[in-house]
C-alpha cells in the first residue's frame, strides 16, 4: 500500500476518544482514521458517487442535437432568448 504522510489537528477530547477506541480495537490510531475515512468517503475509483455519475441517464442528452453554434457559451442570451448582443 502506498501511503502519504499527513498531519491533522484534533481537539483533545476527540483525540483521547479515538486513542482509547484504537486501543480497544487493537489498532493504531492511524489505521483507525484510515478505516473511518475509507468507510465514509471511499476512494475516488471505487466511490459510489463516481459510479452513479457515470451511469446517469441524463448524460445521454449530451450531443443529441447539432446546431452549428460554436460561440454559444459566449453569446448564450442571443441563442436562447433571441437577444442581440
């Protein structure tokens, strides 16, 4: 496992609680924190959020019509509302 060293700041009460929990579970504090982060946030490649985004049916609307407009992001009022800039 490739690891990156980082530094976090905890209030004393949280630190004591996590340290006792780590001792109870016979794990290091670092391992306890890594597991908590993994459980809450997952990893980018395994994240449900990323997987759900890739399967979002709304993405099917991208590119369904060809208007030939190439400057729509700059002149969107003109293209949407007919307002001349």
